C-alpha cells in the first residue's frame, strides 16, 4: 500500500509538470477556465528571421499556383509545371537496383548496418573521387551528405555571422537567405531590394552572365554557381581562372556550386572548380546526385573541402567542416549511399547520360519555342534551365501571373533569384517530354500576342 501511494503521488507530480502554466504573468492572458495562462513564450525571436522578405521562393510559387487552382478548379488538370527544378523521370534500372539491394541487406543479420561514418561510406567517397574527379581530389576530402541545399547551411555554420558574403545576381536564393539567417547581413534596402553587407555581383546578358569580378568589392565568402541557376550560363575555363585568381589575391574563400555540372555539353567548359590551377587553396565545391540521377526525393550529395584550404590563422577549413558534420549530422542514409555507389558504376553512369540527354532535349525544345516567337533566350545549352528575357518594362511576377492565367503553365519569375533577375522568366526542362511539347504550344499561342 505504501508503494502504491508513492507511485500515485509520482504520477500526479509528473502530470502537473506538463499542465498549463497557471501563475500570474504579465505576458499572459486569462483562459476559459479563468486561470491566468501564457499567450506566448518568453523567448525572444531570432531577429535575423525578421529581416527575411516574404517566404522562400519555391513554396511561394506553390502557394500562388494553389490559389489559382482554388479560384479556377476546372483548370486544375490543365496545369503544366516548368517551375521548380524537380526531376520527373523514373530512377533507372541499375541505379534502382543499388537502392533495392542496399535496403534488402538491412533485413539480414549479415548485411545489417547501423550508424555509419558521418563523412560517408569509404567506398562511396573513394568512388566519387575516382569517377567524378579523376583522382584530382582525395577520398578524405569528400563529405557525403543529404543534399547540396543542406550543405550550404552547414558551410554557413562553419563561417558564422562575422563574414561578408558575395553572390551572383541573379542566383539561387539559398545563398542569400542562409546569410541572412546566420546574421551576416543588415536589413534589406527597399529601393535596391538588396541586403546590406552582401556584395551583389551583377550577371547580365551584357557581361555574358559572368561578373566583373576584378571591380567588385572584396567579400570573405564568394558563392558561385556554374552552370548557373537560374541563367543557365556555364563559366569558361578562362573566366574561372580569373575568379580563382581574384579570390586568391583577396584571401577570399570560394564556395563553388556544381550541382548542374553533368549537363555541360560545350567543349572545354570545366565541370569542377578543381580543374583550375590554384583552386585547392581557395575553394570548396558542393554537388548533388539530385539532378545526376533523379535523386531529388532520395537525397544524396557531397562537399569537397581540400586539405590546403585554411583560415587566416592557418587552421584547416576541412577540420571545422568535419566538426559540423560529426556534431549535427549522422551520415546519409545507408540505403541511399548504396544507390550512390550504383550511380557511379559504368552502367549507372550510362543511365545518367540517357537521363541528361532527355532533359537537354527538353531544354532545346523550350529554347526553340521561345526564340520562334521573338524572345531573347539564354541558357538551355549547358544547363536544364532556359532564361527568357521579357519585353522592356515587363515585371517577371506579372509575367508569371499572366502565363499561369492564359496558358496554365507555371514558370519561375527571375525576380525570385534577386533583383537582377527581374525582367526574366526561368523555364525548367525537367518536365516529361509530352508535357514540354504541350507547354511549348501553349506558350507560343499565349505569348505571341503579348509580344507582338
């Protein structure tokens, strides 16, 4: 009986610990029971999040699409998406076999594995170094992850709030948004629509979408994407040599996003920054299987951090990135890494080439369609994105709405990639072929009248 009473008292005490806070508090209010209760926490919001303007680009596109469908339910089945760069073709047979076999092994006593190395499986790191980099980087410099987008934030954690960042304008919005979240920036300027303490590197048709890097203010960290999202421009070897040279002279660290490297078709265009002499002393490279092999939902990427890259005090950047990975990440899924190994088999690489050729044919169709009705079109040669110049004075969000309403085609406004993207639309080539053909027909009919 003595033990029963003690247990009952313990249960009551535990329950009261989770009961609503009922003490008088100036931040609280009176609940329905008449007791005073908190209406909010007493925790101050991270002020950097208040600097962010609107929502992240791609969910905002989804919200506007859904709002249109809610107002026009009969149009729901007509919607075609050339918006977010999400692959649509099934994972090929050999690569899928790697995923399936890797999953099946976990159901056996001999094949089961628990936690793996946070940096990734040794065989996969070795295969990335060999098959994708031809041995110009070491296995130990490869960090396998759950995707390049997540890696950008992990890299930001290494650098912290005290750095100045430079980004292409326009560019993938994650570079800017994570800089804001980390506290590296001031507020956004309502006139320029740019954040204080970010160096914006204009990439325009006039400069072939490569910035005048020598005449741009110094930044500690320079984010550069090639082939670029959204413009589709792939930097030449000479341009990347200039970029590495300037970063070296200024003591900047270059974060090179090569997520679209396998789409490069032009002769002599580098697929990795480490093809450039001196890059090992200044650069980090991010990459991903998302666009290589249709892994957008499977999630597998990697980062290369060379041993030679150091901070001002001589400490290795690689060591700090390793600490972030081992502290905040338990490694990519064992199953998914099995799929990554299959991607890099000769059979897997052949399947990847088929996928890439499919999407690049889509890009060619989109480019030809927009060119045929008189638009200036960029990209679509070394990247799966087509960047369309709108008529003078036409805002990209206005064009997005007009095309959605007239043609039921979802595009991406260039302004979503920074103020330098306003006046452009980005079209993604990742839709199924029959859908791309239909979209081309609709765009030609809807925009020919507008452009006339």
